[in-house]
C-alpha cells in the first residue's frame, strides 16, 4: 500500500520508527517531513501530504504531532480528506469501518510508541464497511 506520513517535531521520533516498521511490512512510504526534531509548523507538511492523498498519489496517510489535533484539523481542511484522531484500538478500527477515514492522526505526547504502531496497523488493515455508513460519508464534503 502507498502511504503518506508527516507531522511536526513532536511526532518526529514516532514517524521515523513507523516508517521503518511499515516499510518492513512491504508498504511504500512517502515521508512528507519534518526531517528533524527542530520546531516546525505542521501545516507546512500536512497540506502537501493531504493534497497528495486527494490527488490519488497515496491511498492512506498518517499524521503525527503532540496532541494529534493540529495535524487532524489541518488535514480536514481538504475536501477529500477524512482525518481521524485516534488514541485507542476501537477508535482506529471505527474510523475506517464507519467513517472511511483516509488519514490517521496520532497524539505522540499522549500515547506510547507501541500503541501508535498498533493503531497504525489496525487503521491500515481495517476495511470500510460501506452500506449505511457510505450514505453518511458521502454527505461529509461541502459542495
């Protein structure tokens, strides 16, 4: 699967570890940055990542910052993005099953790396259920 990943300085360490893990699982990863733990502005990385997903260059995305809120809010400014902030396994599964989320937002300062890795695997491997959920998801984007 082609996956876009990015965030900010607070998510830098988790991002690097996740990239390695996901590549070892056979995924093709594009790192949108940042490329160090120096303080940065997350929109500079999340907007290009979101555009690339909207354009079909990548199937899914993962964004990581301290709280997960800033990256999720930024990603969701894009009409074709449904970013879900997740901090437990059930939320990660439901984000895909019921909301067809295409971007996982992770709060690096509030969850362990091990949990972040588990959430990413659940998110990437859980299919959208469609059905009644498709009607709702189709109503999300503004005209």
